[in-house]
C-alpha cells in the first residue's frame, strides 16, 4: 500500500517579529516567495517575539517561540535558563532524544519538535550574524540545529559579518559550511564568507534585498493624514522624515565619543532644517528599541522634532515616509521605504550592508558613515537633497527599478535548490 508524497516542510528560523518593521517586510516577502516556488509547502516559523501579531499577518504559518527565550528570570538566572534550554535542544537534535523537549516551555517544545519534521530550514532574511552582541551565537545555533536533524539549510538574502573574534569566526564557519545555499545581499557579505571564512564560492549567491520586491503600501490617504496629525504635524504640513538607531559602536576605540558625535550631528541637522527651511522633522518608529534615543534627540531639539511612537504595519509606515520632502535614515529598511517612494535621502551607514547595497544601487554618494558623522558633510548631503529634490527623486526611482530588474530574487535561488532534488526524501513521506 502506498500513499502520495507529502509536501515539503519548511522551518523559518531567526525571524525577529513584527515590532521591527524592516524585518517583518523581509519575512513577508520570504514567505510569499516560498509559496510561489512550492505551493504545497507546509511552513513553520520561529520568532523571537510577537507570535500573536505574526499569526494575524500569516495565519497559514505555524508559529512558535525561539529556543532560549527566558520568561521566568532576569539577570544571571535568566542567562542560565537560556543556556539550559539551548543545551537541551542541542542534545535532542544531536542524538535524537526528543523526549528532552519536556524540559522546555510549551512554545519552545513545539519549536524543537518542528525541527524534527523539517525538510528545509530557512534562515530568515535580514542582518543578524555579526558580533555587535552575542545574539548571533543563538542565531547560529538555530541554523546548526537544522544541520543536526538532517534538514537542508538555505539562508534567505541577508548580510553576514563583520565578526572580529577568531573564535566567533571559527564557530560561524563550522555552522555555515554545511549549508546548501547562502543568499547574501551585497558584495561585502560574499567576500566575508569566501575570503575570511573559507566557504565554498558555489554555495554563495548574491541576491537582492527582499524589501525591494514588497510592493504593499496603503493607498488610504486619510489614514496617513490621521497618523501624521497624531504625531503632531498640521494637516498638509511639509516635513523631513528620519530614523535613528541606538547603536553601541562596537570595535571602536571611543564608542561614547562616536555616539555623541552621531547624536550631535542629528540634532544639528534637524535644527538647521527648521531654521533655514521651516521644516520640522518626524523620527519614525521602525524599531521600538530606538525610541529612547529618538525621544532624547527630540528633547534636545525642541518642538521642531516629533517622534512617532506607535507601532504601525510596514505598508502604513512606508506610506507615511513617502509623504516626507526628504529622508535622513539610519535604519536601512526605512531608507528602502523612502527609495521605494522615490524620496530624496541621506543614508547613515552603521553596518556594511547600507554602504554596499547603496553602492549596488549606484547611490553610494548619498551615504555617510555613522562612526564619523561630520556636520559639514551631513549638511551638504541634506542640502543637495532639498535643492535638487525632483532630480534626486527621479534618480532614486530609476535606481530602484534597475535594482529590481537585475538582482536575483529569493524565489529564484530557492527554486534552483529544489531543482537539484530529483527525488527528494521528505520526512514523514510514506511509500
């Protein structure tokens, strides 16, 4: 007796949650592309936070919690709890003792059992494998669990590096080497994987940042009017859009000095725009963890800097950013939102992804490094955006269209991996 082959089972790991509007756009596009390429797919997903919001956005995905989350304790006890959960998961995946899942909280138990049945583990698009903090180790472990259970590993378009420590680089090499395919968003990541980690070049492909293909933007103008008025703008008021990032300036000699220079530079340019052009600035909320910094800058600046504090879905945030005269963005996906709406912009680069993707777009002259924010350079870039607003808008629009027409999309890369499976042996298939 035989039964028809079951559809492939995919497990998306290393997704953050919908409170980061950039990451949620990338995840939306990733899921959409997976369904286009493999319509019969069963998709499971692991989130750091916000499972209820993800279920509302993608009810067809079976969501569960990242292994290692600690809810009962904080401080040293919380870290110990996190290590215990991760170690239990590693043992279970390594030797097949999935009964150990009973040690984990219910949602993390569900996650561990999802690994057991997954044919493919897809590491979510974004940028989280870098050593700004130790969270990249947890991301690597969630990839490694997939290898241990025999799943095929694919990295959706993302940025990787820098990783300065030799131990961290060795761990990253060990985890990523078995992957079937790594899609990276820019040349820096490709160079880092091949030249610094020794990854086989045929396993690394450059694909476009998935956000450039996500065309969901609200056309409800009254909704955006209402949002901007809630933030504090007058109806129809012209304004400058911005985002900030609460950055620790890792690997720098004097991070406190760099941070002060960055904040001072933003306060200076926002004041200048108000004094010389009468334009107030709205600091948009792309990532909730940046709000404290945004509020501090607003308090230093006065009433001409407003902070968007509510959490909004990406299609609303993008439309609101599209109303700005010009955009000054540090969070890179807010810059992408601005470019998708053809807004003149200045991008402040805090990781190589910004500089290199803007270079791919042919817009690298619109970038300034966060670690060396110079008031004069920042003022010049912003002034040029205002002075040549229409010309820069046309240039940005052309750059985005060219990027979309020439870069590989994630679905194309995933389809090539599936094509190599002539007779895939799927977990749970019965013959």
